[in-house]
C-alpha cells in the first residue's frame, strides 16, 4: 500500500499547518494509542475546532496556551465527530471556557449522554452480562464489573444545548463550507467533514493510515451488524477524489484514500476468512480471541476485542453463512457447516 505522508510528526500541543486555514493539533492520550489529532480551522473572524481531546489533566494543560494564544472568546464552533471520549471529552469544558456552539449528530449526542449518566455498578454489570453471553469467563466478567463506568471520568458533561447535524448537511466553519458525511460501524452516526474546494477530508476514526478502527457489537444493540455498516460507509468515502488529503484522528495526514480503504476492506476480509475456517466447529467469541488478537488483553482492551469478534461473527450470521445457537449454559456459539 503506497500512501504519501506530506507532513512530519507533530509535537504535542503545537499546532502544525496542513492546509490553508487548517492546523493539526495533537493531544496526549493515556493509552498505548497515545495521541489524538484535533483540527483547528481559522480565519480573520475567529476559529473552529473539530474534536476536543479527552478530559484529562494532561489534555487540559496542553489546551491552556492554545486558548490563550488563539483567544478562547474567538472559538465559535466545536464539531464533534463521534461520542468516544478522546473526541468529545473536553467539548463541555471548552464550551464553558468559550461559549462556542457544540455540534454533533443526534445519535452520537444521545449515546454520549446515556453512557455519561450510567451508574458504575449498572454500567459494569450490563457489559459483563452481555460479554458473558459470548463466552467471557466469570472471572473476567467480575473484572469488567469492577471497572464500572470509565466513560464519565474521561468526559466533561455536554452542554444542555447541542446543535445537531447529520450527513448531507453543510456546516460553515471559520468562513468555509464543509460537507458532512455520515458513516457508521465504529460508532452510530460518526460525522466526517469534507471541503471539496480544498480537497480535504477530516476523517475522524473512519479511515486511519496504519491501524483499523474498532468495530464492535455492544450491549445497547446486541443483535447489530456494525461491520457491514462500516464497510458500506467506506464505500461512500471511496468515491471522493483520489488526491484527497485525509486528516485522520490518529497517525499522520496522508494522500491515498482509495488505497487505504481497499487495504482496510482487505483486512476485514482476511478476518472473516479466518472465522469461516475456525467456526467449522461451534465457537464462542471468547474462544476466537487468541486467533484474532495475538497480543495480551487487559480488562480495557478485552471489551473492544470481544466486541470486534462478535461483530465479525454477526457479519457472517446476518449474511446467512453462520448459524448461532444459545447453549444450555446460556452462551452463544456460532458455526459454519
């Protein structure tokens, strides 16, 4: 796969120009995936922001000199691509500091509010019970329950009023019109932003240059087929011009959108082929983890790994390729005859 990377690695907290009126602002994350890219859009009348970083002290501290130099009072709009904490985490905090309007899709905003409001005990129990249906051991389930609601500490509460936007809308950010493209699979109603004049796509987590986005089934939609939605969404982005500059949430900006989309589709095709072979005998999602993920999984990554395994099994199940049976032990097993 031959992608072109026009810009060097940025420094945390130091804006880097990537297009006319567009700067990359990299912020820290407390995970193995140790950064997120935010996008500052500016003109003479003020500035706008796409995504916010997580509600951590490190991220807030990195924001302070930016707010001082750019002027918090000049921040007019915050567009949030989706509800995950590294993207929406400081939207409420930045709104309080600036009065900027927060914009996101209705489904992403509703999901953020629902998870934020969930009590620790209930949140942990619901996730553990769901994963138990797919073969998670009682010991692993207990660890998941003990984690509680890790979302709330990573997110500042959204403002009471959020301006909802959807795919097909045009949003004006810092004096320029951006077309919003709705994609799903990684999250319910993720928004990408495309400027056809400049040939720039703010891709969020939908298309990343070196890793693939997590695509999971979760307890709120236990019968869903998010992998199919994700792959269909990629098809919509593949129609954009081949020389589009892609601004991803993780990794470097790149050119080579179609090549990267084809590689992501190929990656999922390989995983599905692996499951078609492995599930010649009935398998739970938990039993498939060693084949799908070669690295050790802690209680944080286990949730995402299980969700992704279930998503690939559901793709085959909804396509009629796999059979799903609930055993006498209360666990789902998938098989391909």
